[in-house]
C-alpha cells in the first residue's frame, strides 16, 4: 500500500490532491494487480504525466480532434467531444470509454464517474491491466509503456512528454525505494 509521503515524493506537484487520491490509487492498484514497487512506480509516473499530477481527470482539449475517429469508435456526430480523455490515464474514445465503464460496473452514461478520484484511478488501472502493461513494467521497459499509453499502439511517433514522464518515474522509484 502506498503512503501519503510516497505519493507526495512521487508527485510533488500534486499538492492537496495527493491525500484525496491516496485511498483511490491503492484501491485501483490492488484491484488490477499493480502490486509490485516497479509496477507501481511506472503506473504512478504515467498517471502523474497524463493527469498533471492528479489535477486533471478530464482532457483539457475539447475532443474535437477525435471527431469521426473510427479507430476510437467515434462513429456518431459529437463522439469526439463526448468521449474525450477521462481518468488519470485519459481513456479516450467511445469504444474504450464504454468498455471501461462496463468493466468498472458503471452504466454507459456515467461518464462523470471517470472524473471522480475513484473513477479516475480505477479507469487508469483498468487501462493498464487490459493493455497488459504489468508485463513491460516488470521488465522495466519504461519507453514501451509510455508509448502504449501515449499512442495506444507502437506507432513510431515521438512519445508525448517523454522527458517529463522520465522525471516522474525517477521520483516514483525513489519514493518506493527502488
């Protein structure tokens, strides 16, 4: 179980958000087998980057860039904005969002749940689990995990914010004693 000082060390910019998310992160990591220090450090680093250190559980962009993206399941007008990124790892698109909500035992229209501390934490851990990220985390393949989270696939594109992700990872490893 993570402690508050560990989260504060891993995410020094979380401020007052750290105690709000402590129990939620512990619950989510337990539920989805993010249960070793290496897995937890990598998970925290990705969450820190994607959520602005726990400050954003709804993507800042309005989602219009996702409009009509069939690869995300956005097949209806308005899907881009409706299904923009939510949670600590920003689950994006109609397909992923609805699968996530179903897996978490929520109704399809319960999008706001993914913006709550518990929903944001659980959705991030669900995304981590269903994408098999414990395996590369166990092998300390930080770049592979970052690429899968940022792009959804290994596309060869540059990883958004890789330098910042690495900084978060270094702090998280220190916080967890690795």
